[in-house]
């Protein structure tokens, strides 16, 4: 391990090397944590809205361990609990990755047909495997890029759109181009760190038609997860970390009731 003095020297004189070393140490520690957690709980989600869901051994664009723990995006657990009471007929997941939400919602909404979109072929393969592992493959349709035509054609009846598409929500979620969005509830991760226009634009587009609830990211408490109790503090913090570059915000948009 690097001493504090050596860290200070590297940070000042070779900042690029220091960052690379820090990333290398973090990656090694994360691999160790994954091994420990998989050994204790297997590939089964332990807590949260999707507790009991069988999982795959890889996560796309996020850390695997929080998904196994059930701590992933814990800020949304209350919203997800509400969503799971609404008996959606259609769920459209844009940026589905390996299928945490697509398959989880298919399990919790047994009458829903889920359309899971991702431009990453590996993500699509894993999402298909995850649906098969949880015996919902007949209701989870996995596809590539999602555009306005897809949204307009798929939204009907009670529909939920889940969107985590790394800033592309600014172009995609436009009721002027996909008017059926006005009839759908949405849960959107807002990537203002990519484009500061995203939140104000999305909110202004949907305020006339939707009730909007904003949810902010917050710190995780490893003590909330009993499976971590025998691990040291650094391992606990690594296990619940989601390694985001900045604080996040989500918007839950519900279609306004017609008086």
C-alpha cells in the first residue's frame, strides 16, 4: 500500500500516475468485494424491491455488488414500491443495461409486457439471460436503439417509461416528437452533468401533463445490510459504492388525472 507521504508526492508531481494507481487499487478492491459478496449470497438480490431475483455475474455501466445487495439506487425504493402497485400493462426501459429494472419490474408486475432497449450488444445478451433465469423471458422483449417511433407505437393503456440513457433523454423524451409520452408515466435519470439543459427542459416539457416528483441521490449506510456486518469498513463502503462522478437526480412523472 502507498504511504500517505508517498501519496502526497505522487499527487503533486505525477497526478496522472496517481489517478491511475488509485483506480488500479479501487478496481482490485472491488473485485475482492465481488468475490466475497458472491460467496456469501450467491447471485441473488438480497434486499430491496427486487429481493429474491436471480442475477447475472456482470453489470453493464454500474457496479454489480449494490445490485446483489439490493442497495442500488436505494433513493428510488419508495418510488418503485409505488410503481409496483399501479398494475402497468406496458413497461418501456430505455438503457436497460443487463436488466435490473426490466426484469425486476417484470417480476413485480406480472401482467406487464416489458420492452428493454439498449444499444450495447453485451447488455442485450445479459438482459436476455437475466429474463430467462427469472422465467419472465416471454414478457421481456429485448431490442437495440429506442426512438420516437418506438415510443409512439408501444405506449398504450397504463404505461411506464424507465429511462437511463446517459443524456439522450434530452432528445428522446420530447412530447412534440413522441406525443404518446403525454399518456405515460416516466421514471427518468437526469444527466445534468452531461448537459445542464436536461432537467429544465424535461421538466418544462412535462409540467403541463404530469405531476413531477424529484428524487436526489444520498449516501449509503453499509450498516443497513446485515450481509456486510463481518467485513471491514473499507470493504463495506466499497460494497455499497456506486462510483458516480457527481450527485444524481431522478424525476418521477405521473400523468395528471383528468378532472
